[in-house]
C-alpha cells in the first residue's frame, strides 16, 4: 500500500467528519431562526454529536478489533455519510437532532479507526510524521472548510454544506474501497480478544494504558478550558468585531497546516516525549499571555492567539503518537475507541468547568479567564510529567 495515498485518504476522512462537526457552530443563528429554538436547544445540537461519540465508543471498543480495519472504516464512513445526508434532509429540529446523533456516533468510531490504522500501518520511527500530516485535517477544516461551508449556506441554503460534505464522503468511500488493501495486520497474531468484557478489562488493568488515558484527560483539560472562550474573550475584552474574529482561526489554522508536519518530523528525529515537552513549555507561556491579555492591538492579540494554536496543536502530534504506541496492534482499535470516548468526555468537562469559572462583568467583558488559564497551565505541566511515563510496547 502506498503510504502517501493511505495518509491522504485518512486525512480526507478526518477532514470531512471534523468539518461536519465544526460547521454547526457558525450556523447557530440560522438554526435558531429556522427551527424556532432557544440557545439552549441549539447547544444540544452541538453537544449531541460529542455525546453520541462518547456513548458509542465503549460498545464499539468491545468488537472493533475483530474486523479488518478497511471493512470497519468503510462501515463507519458509510454510516457517517448517510448521517450527513440525513442532516441535509431533516425537516424539523428533532429529526435534525437525531441525524446529528447518528453522525456523531459514526464520527467517533472513525476517529478511533484512523488513529488505529496509522498505528498499524506506519512504523513507530516514522509515525509522528504521518500523524502530523493527518492531523492537518483539523486546521484545513478551520481555514478552508468552514468558510466554504458558510458561503454555500449563504448562497444556497443551510442544507447545502451537508449535501457537499456527504457527497465528498461518498466519493471517498468508493476510493477507499478501490485503493485501500485489506488491513489485517492486527488479526495475524491470532491474539485478538473476543470476549467483550475482557476487552475493556484488559485496557483498565494495564497500568500503561491507564496512564495513557489519564494523559489524554489531562491534556484535553489543558486545551478545552481555554479554546471555547478564545473568540468571546477577543471580542468582548480586546475589541475584535464579529468579522475580525475570523482572523484568529484563519491565521492560526494556516500556520498549523504548514507546521504540524514539521512537529511530526522533529518528534520522529529527536523523540516524541522531548518534542512534546518543548511544545508544552511553549504552551505554558502562551496560555498565560492569552488568558491575561490586556491590549487594544489586534496585531499583538493575533500573535498571541496564533502562538497558542501552533504550540497547542503541535504538542498534540507527538502526544497522539505516544498514545497509539502503548498498546499492541491486536488491541489498538478497542483502546483507541475507549480513548475517543474519554477524549470527548474530557473536552466537555473542560468547557463546562470554564463556563462555571468565567463570569460576565457589568461592562459585558469576561472576567476570571486568567483563573481558567492557571488551571490549563497546571494541567499542561502535569501532562509533561505523564508523557515521560508512557512506554511504547508495539512492535511496529
């Protein structure tokens, strides 16, 4: 199998399901008017995607390693494609909510499968470089996908972005079927556990895998206490307009598209834990400045937000690579499914915690963002310690 072609196909899979999740948020006003719903009901549209991914992760972990990775990928991607088309065709709020739930469930499985395939197909000595390439899908979704999706919604209808994402996914389902060979390496050893309860038991009994899951939780708390309030803070405290706030994601996303593969190559050359540590040290400084920012200069603010995007995304490349290496191929799919569920829960917990701490002042600016930053700094420092405790055990 041509590695570059495989990584391209996996990156597109990531791109489509990340874009499918992200496009909802900037269309919030349209959905509230279209379905005549409250902000709380709209927030359920956003959260049901992640919630469904969390719920589906544990049962999928019990069986996912029994199957050829290609077949599992095609099944999950087909389900995601049909769910996306269902979103485009939904006629009312509750049908749309149900479609989002279906799409989120399959999207969570896709995320676990993509990482499992990279772990199986790419030797550990080159895996961070591969991870850096595939993880640029998130940045591409921010920089290219979301603006195009918004244009399609404005020019045609809110349904059009979902039709386009579903159409792209359908095309790549065919390409995966044609060009990706069977991916059965994890089955060759004959060691795949078929007792569903022992699958989960083996994960939580292994101290190395437990450490990797704890590392995931801590790292997500270091990210998602900060991220949901970057745009509101820049608007309400620094003075960005609704239009200017798009510069944050355009510049930060563009930089990460070019720099994430570099982080991967550096991690392969100098060591994953070492590059993770250096990027995290940069993140500590970036988080502090970002959450204590007091300026009217847009240029300075964009420098700060862009630095956070680069180091926070950059450390995710060696971090994800390390997590894929704590488990052998025959158990990797189940472990990554559990990891995806825990990842979603930690993201939600981080956002919820930040929402409790941050307050709205009398002048409508946000207060206590610095306290959220201190929590993120503490979590990031703890993640550095945990990273050095992870042990690579696969033989790839």
